[in-house]
C-alpha cells in the first residue's frame, strides 16, 4: 500500500487523533525529523488493537513512540503509521511492593512516585527521560541500575493485534537490549518489583545525581541523551573526548562541549548533520583506538528524496 492509500485508509477512522504528514520534529527530543504519513494518538487500548489489525492486514509499516527521547528520524520522514502513546496511556498504581505503570507513563515520574511512597528500586530511572514502554524495550539504565533488575513482567500488543503477557525471562534482557528490539510490540503496561527504602535518603541520592548531570551534560539543549553504547572495557564519552572531538560541528549538529557522548541540536540541525557526526565519531574512534562504537539511539526513516 502506497503513501496516499495509507493516508486514505486512516483519514476517517475513529482511532483517537489522526494527523497526516505530521512533522516528527515536534515529537522527538532532538527536535529533528521529517513527516509521518499517518500519525495517531490513540485514546484507548481498543484503538491500539484496531490500529495494529489494520497495519497487519494491509502490511503497513508501523512505529511506536513515547517521548521520542532515543530516536533520530531521518529528514525524509517515516512511511506508514506512527503511534504515539500519550497521556491516555499514563496510568500508574501500586500493589503492595509492586508498581504497575502504563507504557506511556514517564519513567522519571514513575520513579519519583515510588520514592515518595518510600519504595526503592527505581531511583536510577530519574535520569532517563523516556517512557516506561521505551525503557522496557531498550532495557534502559543509569547509575548502575537497569530495567532488567526490577521488571517482573509486562503486557504487550503484538503486530497481529493480540495482547500477551511477557515475563522477565521472556524478554531476553542484555545491555541496552530486550527481545522487543527484534520482535517489535507495543508495551501496554509493565510491573516492577520494589522494596522499602528511606525517602529522604533516596531523594538526597537522586538530587546529587541530578546536580552532577546538570554540570556535566547539556540538558538545556535538544539532544537524545547518550548517542553511543559504551564499548566493553571503556566509555564512549571518554574515548570521544580523548580523540579531541568535543565541540566538533556539522551543520546545526554539534558534539557537546560538556559531554562527548551527546550530540546537540544548536538550531536547525538535520538528521543528515547528526548522522554525519555519528559516522565521523565511529571512524575516528576505530582508527585511533580500535573500538567499534554502536549507536544507542534508534535511527529510522528515509532520506530526503
């Protein structure tokens, strides 16, 4: 099914908010990205199921996004359907020492709720600016903690429109990886195992982490966070800094002067600018130090025709 047929199929469907040719620069933390043929903000699980049934039946490519914090959309945009989980998928509840959060809930917010309730285990998430669904998909981590350390199970919606339960072991977690990266599905909700903690002590630890990030990371500029996975035995940011690449600029994209593993949008950056910087870093680090750096950020879409 071509672009115009896809638009026609979804244009008059009651699936929440349906937008055509929506610029994805409005929905990514990098403020970069071409248009989505169809952009849907569903409001119910029933909408989600219908969307997946339609894309499966007509073999239409689909993508799901939350806050777009680990995503680079190329300048030609995305063909098919982009599904954004917004506030309608942001419920959160506690059951004893278990937290259950919907896929569209802010991971930072989920962690803060747990801390206020006196539950420990998610403090590491206060430094991860994405959604619960995105965090599960990529086994997000920071400050020595990862999703795999606390996830019990999750419910996902498959490409065929079926809701299934996945246990911790089903997800095959590894460093910045879960099976959902290879077998895409939409995380409807996830359950995390917590344990009692001291709210004041946790809050103080989180405050110290936040102050360190503010002094070492370009948090006031559009970015995706860390661009590269850390290679075994080293740190990407340290290698990039030692190679003298901090501050290097291509077009509107720049390797941050504060942190080597951040690429920032200084204004008007294109995806092509960012990709060229990524390739420059990869070739330089391989030549100088023999490390192959692999992007942590997900790069999707098409080049500008």
